[in-house]
C-alpha cells in the first residue's frame, strides 16, 4: 500500500516523539511491504519562530491532501502573552475545524507491566480500559461571541451546541461502544448549563437507535471523581469539547502517565493523530519524553486512516512487549530515554 503521511512535529517534545512514531511506522512499512511517504511541515511555535502564521498555508494544503496526519505537539511558553489567535495552539484548533475533525477518540487503558506506575492502588485501577470520545469542533473552544474588553476588565466565551453536533458525536460513541463493552457514559453539566440539557436530550434520542448499548448520564464533576475512585467502571465516555479535554488528561494520569495516551481526530477530512500529552516544554530536548503516546497514535493512524488493522495490532503488541520489559521512560519510573524506548519498540515490530 502507498500512503502519504504528513508529519507535524511542532513544539517542545513534539519533534522527539514524532521521530519515534515515524520510526515505528517505517518499521511497519518494512515488515508489511508498504510504501509510506513522510512529508514534514511547520506548525505552531515552530512556524511562529520563522515569522510564519501558526498554521502556514502550505502546511494546511499538505494536510488537506494527505492520507493521514501525525502531529507531535503545539505550544510554547514564549508565546503566552499573545491573544488566542496568535498562539501556537490556534494552529491545531484551525486544523481540526478546517478538516471537519469533530470526533476525537482518546483510549486510556492499563498496559501490561504498568499496573503500579500510576497514583492509584492496583486494586482500584483494576483492568481499567476506557475510551473518551471528545466532541472536537464545537463548544467553548469555537463559540462566538468571544473576546476581551479593550481595557482588559472583562472577557467572554460562548458555549454553543446544535442538535446535529451532539447527535453525530453521540453516534460515534455508541458505534465505538458496540465494538467494546456496549456501555456509554454521557457526561454533561445539566444541572447548570442549557447546552448540557440539550446534550442529555439528544444523547437520549440517539441512544434509542442503539437499544443494545447501555447508556448512563453523569455530571462532569461526579465523573471526574469517579475516574479516580472507580476507573474500571467506565467503557466509553462521550462528552463535549472542554470537558473531554480535562477528563482525558485525568484518564491518562490514572493509567500511569499522560505520556501513554494516543488520540485520533476523525471526521470529514483526513484523520489527525496526536498524543494527548502536549508540548511539555519543561522536559523538551532532553530525550526523556515518553514516546508511547505518539507511537500508539501512529497505530491509530494505521487502523483508522489506512484501514491496516493487523499492522495496528502489531504496533500495539510491540508497545505491550516493551511495557512489560521494564525498558521505561522516567514518567513511568524507568531509566530509558525517549530514543532507547523507541528503538526497543522498533525492534519488536521488525520480524
Ligand atoms: C489537547 C490539547 C489541546 C486542546 C490544546 C493544545 C489546544 O490540550 O489536544 O488536549 O485543548 O484541545
Ligand atoms: Mg488537552
């Protein structure tokens, strides 16, 4: 198979973990005789530093024409004083919106050998295996009006959802649940927000199309608590953009490290695959970042964008063999560097 993959290493630890994921994809290509072409483009702070906009037009064009996009991370503290539209993060938000990538899948599970890596007692963590389905192109991130008064005395954002936006992400979640344990927890704040009342109503309507899937509704504060108290009780969580951003970081911490979490953003355009962890400027350039989130994102790229399920499974079992081996990065309590862990994963993929 021939596929064009656009790489967007971006900022902070983005380039290190993207290199690891690229090496894993190249190993899969060798083993299964595929031809992947990698085309690297600037995004975020890396573009801003060259006096380009956060999402340069040739980057956007390359992404729109790709079979799949693999992103490292965007964000750098040097741009913190800038307004939202001139920050590195705005590139990612524009990319998601312009490619119509409304469905963000963030699986969080306990990997073999990592049962004690996180903050929870292994008996509380159990066999936690959840999928956070985050709505990605609506809500507070995009709602208008938004702004800040010229005198800096007040600022505002808008949370807005249409029935269609809620229904389509709910369908993604219910469909995903069918391939898992057929349970969906829909998370909202319906005791306070109108958008959440609509959310609960529409998810209830979509649930009726999936009579074989069990649905429960949970308030976001209560869900945040349950993720720490009983993480193994969840199967699929579906929620709006901002709640999903917050709960997915929590899910990552609970299963051992945010560095383990991959994501797939799917919708109308080519899929975008990125680790959940972000640019982590405090550890950038030191070769100590955990490459697993990026490698597992590459596995999701194989599965969802290229429909190469067997190849995705090979990449995931390579990761599992490395997590049991103890060849772990610091966030998981081990001595390995980003590049030694990446090499260990690659050597498990190669026949
Ligand atoms: C994420 C990140 C992004 C988000 C940032 C970098 C804009 O935190 O993908 O979770 O908030 O969506
Ligand atoms: Mg986030």
